[in-house]
C-alpha cells in the first residue's frame, strides 16, 4: 500500500504545480482513465457473473414448468425488496473505506468494515422474517394460492443465505475500496458453475440426493452465498495485501458514531434503489394497460437496459472509489478529474454499446421471442422500436449512474435522491403517462418519458458534482502539499 500512496502523492503534487514547471495536461487524464478502467473491469465482470448465476437458476427452474417459473419470479420480487434495501445501506462502506485508504487511515478502514459486517448481520434478520412471510404477503396482494405456496418453498431455501450474501457484499466493497477488486471476480467466476451444479442436483434429485424442487433451488443459492462469503473472508484475513488490515481485530467492539455515519450515508441509497425498483414496476404497469404485446416488448427493452446498467454500474463503482481516494488524500483537482473521467468513460462505452444494440435490435428481439406465437412478428417490431426510442435513455442513464457514483464518493447521497424524485417520478413518469395513454403514442411514449427523465437526472447529478468538485478543488489549493 505504501507504493500506491507514494505514487498518488506524486500525482497530487504534479497536478497542483505541474511536472517540472509545466502545467498539468492530458497525461494526468490518461493516467486517471487507465486507473479507472483497470478498477472497473473486474467490477463489471463480477456483475456479469452475478447475472449469469441468476440466468442459470431461471433456466433450471423453467424446465420444471411455467407455473414453477412464475412462482420463482414472485419469490424473487419478495426477496429482492428487502435485499435491495439492505445492499443500499451497506453501500456506505465504500466511500468511507476508500476515503480512509486515500488518507492512509488503516484504523478507519478496519472500523468501517467491522461495523458494516455488524450492519449486514443485523439487517439480515428483518429481511429474513419478511421473506419467510412471503406466502402471506403474496396472498394479501391477490396472487393465486398455489403460486404463493410454491414461491414460499423457494423462499424457505433462499432466505437462509441472506446474511452471508450481505456480508460478502461488504467484503466486495472493502476490496474495491482498497484497489483490489480482482479476488471478488475470481470467487464469482468459480461460483457460477458450482451454483449451476448444485441447483441441478438439489432441484432434480440427482446422484442419490432427494428431489427438493424449488426449495432445492433456493437452498443451492444459500450454499453458494455461504461459500462465496467464506472464500472472501479467508482472503480478507489470511492473504496479502488484505491480511495487513487485520479486519477481524476487535470484531465485537461496537462503534456507535461510525454506525450512525454509515446509516446516514446509506439510507438515501436504499430509498433510491427502492424508488428505482418502483419506477420500473410503474412503467411495466403502464405498458400492461396498453396491451400484452406492449408489455412483452417493454420487458425486452428493459432487459437490454439491464445489460447496459451492469456496464455503467461497474464504472460507477470504480469512479466512486477513485473520487473517494482523491478526497482522502486532499487532492481537489484529482476529485474533479476522477469524476469527469469516469463519466466520460461511461458515456463512450454506453454510446458504443448502444449503437451496436440499435444496429442489431431486430436480431436481439428475435432472441427473446423467435417465431413461437402468432403475434411474435408484431411484438418483435414493437420491441425494436422501443430499443430505438430508448437509445438516448441508455446513454444518459449510464451518465446518471456514474455521476451518482462520483457523488457517493463525496458521501453526497441525499440530494441525488431528491433529484431522482424530480427527474423520474415527477417529470419522467408523468410524461410517460401522458404520451402513452393520453396522446396515444403507446409504449414508445413510455420510453420517451423515461429518456427525458434520465436526461434530466443525469444533467442534475453532473452539475452538482461539478459544483462540489470545484468547491473542493478551490479549498485544496489553500492547503500545503
């Protein structure tokens, strides 16, 4: 870690005063771009690995029948509601630990990890209780009793992996904060085939094991979550460079002040995640009011957006870490450079991928529908239109995601929540409703509204980061190097 600190300190000095009397220029932007890309790549691939595991689960579950797949989808809605809230709260460790890393404060890194593990364990209890009541919740909102019972079987196996999954998320954030995200990638890549094998064996009762069906699929995920956590814990405590942090030292010591800080930073992130989840559901309801074909086409366009979100989320996480490091070492110009380079990188990547998706939109939508139904051609055509209409949304949403990550690196999470309410719920969703149902643009109107909301949200976040970064840069110029 001392080498990293020395290199960063040299960059700080040169960015303020210039190298050998020269004004800092493009070389620092290129260095920042390379560091951000190198940090983001394993994070992006780890997210893709998580999607691969979810897809594998759906493939094996789908083989058991449409009713079983529908029940698993309902169970996932119940589980992800609480789990998303928990992940948002735990996201606060990243800016805190990364700023401490930038300031070379090993004690704060250790304390933030310790209290985040405490938080993960404490959060797992209400999440588990809610999931174990999933059948009652589904019946209360009008779901069929048979599907609700099947969903509960899945939850009975899945729920027990909540605490290990949340604790692994904490370790993943810690490793990213100290510039070492690669172990999480290797663990995730190893977990993908193990997860597939366990789901197959436990769900269908192979190799002499009992046939556990949906409960077995959930239990397999619990076992994989436990395994990934234990692997992450082993690396964090026994292997260099993590071993030097002594992450389990004074594990039972409770730090109220730091816990309060983590909750204050993380709560807006949790609420923002739930509001984004609600926005997606509201847009789907609007599409469902138009027609079944519109809903199917809308879901295809959403799946394309999810793929792009995985890319931008990895870059956003890396940007948050880079911004936090600059804040920790009091490098004002570095704060601005890290945030703007991250947004630029995300915009370029999203634009390239979006152009490729738009060019292949008919082929992509055919992958989802094929020629299986009589109206597949009409739905495919509509889905291709929605992908085209959402092209600007894909790009501006990427910028918004990365700008939100940059602000998170500054521990600024409450104002972005306000911006989301204004841009998406007040402007975007309202415009989607008017354009789709009142003016009659249908599903295309929904995506025009979403694109407008994403553009406004991205612009507001980028502007706020620019103002805060300028303020930090101005303040850092007054301090000695």
